C-alpha cells in the first residue's frame, strides 16, 4: 500500500462497462514527510477523499476488486482510507 | 491505472493464438499536466483510441482479462477509456 | 520479498471494512548494508515489529492475503518477520 | 506488454521441474524508436525468436501461464510475437 | 524472470508460520555482462545456490507458490536454477 496525495479527479468517456460509475482520482505517492515522489497514477475512490487529502491506496488487483465488492471488476488501485497522522 | 498518451500501433507476426485479432497500441504514461514520463509500453485497445489521445490504461492481468471478456487471455494492459478532462 | 526498515506507523480513518483493526506501518527498503533505498510504503504488521526494526516484507497480494488468513482481505504488503542477521 | 530486443539465450542447470525444456532468452525493453531502456530480464520464448529480433513480451504471471498452456507453470514473462513494424 | 547474483543469506526470527524452514537469500539483479543493477531483494532458494552464484529468479507470486509446491505459501520470489552460460 502507499501513502498518496490526491491531486484531482478525471473525466473520461467511452469507458468499458467495467468502469461505469467509478470516481477516478489522480494521486501521487508521498513519503513519510508528505513530500511527493514518483509519478501520478489513477485510483478509484472508496473513501470520499477530496483534493489535497493524504490517503491510503491499495495497488494490487485482487485486493482492489475485493475492496470494491466487484470480483469481476477491472480495477488495480483503490483509495481505502484517509491518513490522519504518522507516528515515528 | 495510468493516464497515457497513445504514440502509435504495432504490427506483429508469429503471435500466439491468444493474441490473434487484438489491436496493439504503443502508449506512454503522462502526468497531470499531460507531460510524458516513464518508458512506452504496449496495451490492447478496447476504447477505439487514436494516436495522440490521452487514455485510461488498466495494467493488472486479472483486470485486463476481465475487461476483454477473455478469462483465458494473455493480456496485461488494456485501454479502457479516453480521458477528456482533469479537474484539480 | 524485501528487507525493510520500519519508519513509523500511521493512523487512518474512514477506512473500508477490509482494513479495520490492522496495524499499518511505514517501511522503507534497505540494502545488504542496511542503507535505505527506494521510497517508503505501507505494510501490515504481522510480526510485532517496532520502529527501527529491520523486517522481512512480502509484497504480493495473494501471498499477503495468505499470511493474514484473510483470503478476502485487501492487503498487498505484510511484515512477516524480523531480520536478525545477514551472512555474506 | 513490452517491446523488447532479444540479446541472447541462457544455459542453466539444477532447474526446478517447472522449468525443464524451456527456451530462456535475455531480453531488454526498447522504446518506440527501438532504443533500449531499463535492464535486461529473462523471458520464455514461444515465438521462435532469434537474437536481435524485436519482440512482444507478456510480463504477468497468469497471462504467461495461459500462453504456455501450463496453468501450473512457474513463468512470469513470455515472448508471444515478433514485432514487424510500428506505425506512428 | 531475472538473472541475479547471490549476495548472502539472512537469519530472521518471529516469522509467520508460512515462512518456517525456508532458506532466504539476498540477491541482486545482474545484466547480460554480469554487472549488478537495481537494489537487492530476498528470494527463497530452491536450487541449492551459494553466495556468488548467478541464478534464475522467478518473481511472481503464483509462480513462486507453484515452484515450491505450496499453493498456500506466502512467497513472491524463488531461485529456480543456476545460470551457467549466456550465449549472445
């Protein structure tokens, strides 16, 4: 799993049936100081996240499908929670 | 999932049966400003994408097979939609 | 699998049901000399690890679910042991 | 999937039963201009590829096993075709 | 799959039951000239490999579990052979 910051959401058309009705967010990984690293990617939001939130993202297909209760879904990254604090 | 730009399509021969009839596109990831990053890879087109389009790509095998309705298919990346807009 | 150092633990809310009750740690990969490399990520702790420990992390979803005895769980990284020594 | 150039083939011994009789090639990813990038890896050849060929490689385990008709096989990368041309 | 050099082996405690009795090696990827690249990681040894050997490593969970004949095992990287030669 990764800590990510929500950068925005995307609007897409001509999507396959498997992607109808999903809220798609652009997220970027952040390190333990909240600094961004790596490149942005797209995750389905299951945690009512907003732009600027630091979130917990699951990036494995089988897990993502389980979170969404769509075993047949074509999703490989899901926002499962909002991170409040990091204790070192 | 990733936001990618379509760079072109490839022509291949001597393909295994699992890859007959697929439209194979060369895509490259782009960031939230549409700038390319990372290296190009190959995705099956399920969204009637054209060269230059910004597309949504699923990169996990189980999900890709589900999108294509080919549980036995040997595909690990699929274009599932065309991205119209990014709201920040 | 990877050798990682435990950096801290996170507190998150609005988690999906699949993540209730899990102890989530921030870990960073280390090389054979214990030097950190790569970026930090989040793993579920199944080995009573503490901050500063060098741990063994499984990073594949199917394996992670098996370790946790949650076949339906949405977890893609698990701390399975604490590394005591490296023989070269 | 990736476009790769075939660099050579390897000879290995003491292999597990799952790897008996496989033709193992060293391949390296190339970009849309045929320029190599990333580091070389090993793929099973299912397309009668030769050294110097530009090939199509599937890199996901479930897909690789399907191509090879070995559901129980321990293979995570397979050459499935030879790329003749790239249209931009 | 990857060509890797064996750097050493690790000793770990408080491991989950799924990791009891496994021989865990620190390996690092090498290119076609035997030069190391990328960062070291941990693989289970199924090929009686020794420190300094160049080995063939499977890195996908489903494949790794099959090699080990532990469908329920939590392993994502396995040494399946020792590489003797590379023909270019």
